[in-house]
C-alpha cells in the first residue's frame, strides 16, 4: 500500500489560544489547594466576620459544617475539598477582598493597642516630660490624673504589688485616644 502524498503548499493552522487556556494538571492542583486554604480561612473566621463575607448559601452551609467537624480529621479534610470545589464556581475576588478588609481592620486594632501600650510604658518611664508631650498630642487627657497613675504605679513597683495603676493608666489612655 502506498501512502498518500502530502501537499507541502498547504499550511495547517493551529488554534494556539485554546492550548494556552488549558491548564496543566499541576496548575489545576495548585488552584485547588489555594481554594482550600481560602476556604480554611473562612472556617476559622469569627461569626461576625463571616457575616461580612459575601458568599452563596451553599458555600456558607459547607463552611458551617466544616466548623462542626473541625475535630474529625478526615471528614474535615474532605469538607475543605468540597469547599474548594464549590468556590471554583463562585466569585473569589469578592471573598478575597472581604477577607483582606477584615485582616486590615484587625491589624489596625492591633497597631492601636500596641501603640497605646508603648505610650503607657513611656509615660511610666519618663514621667512628667512624657506627660507634657502626650498632653500636647492629646489635649483631652487630664494631666493630674496621668501624674496620679504614674505615682501609684511607681509606689506599686516599690511595694512589689500587682501593677493595678499601670493597667488603669492603659485603660484610660485607650479610652481617650481610641475613642
């Protein structure tokens, strides 16, 4: 049998864009793992934070079930896979945006807390000089009250007592500074 002759003048066009759109098995698995991690972060959110995340009812039900079976290792793993599967058909950008907003709000609160702690420690260490500069920055603070807290904290330190005045100073600063 003779093979048919091939015409060398005919060009064969391939649809390259269709090949580019197809993902490799490794890329698909990486996306699935990323979806599962995103789903796991949804599972570990608090109830009020979870309410702020826009998601479909099916995904919310899957997340709530994952919370219930958190201690069951294999069931929890399979539930995370289901969450990842459901998330493939949902708008992930909205979920990621809501999660980033929640995390940034949490970071702001943490930064404010640590800033207030540092201010309290500076006031206790530096005394009147730091009180004066703090009152310039925060005019609502009461100078006499701050000095009283510093005196009580120093006395508690000398008497080896628990730092009650230091805690009260922190609460006072937090109330005035953070509103």
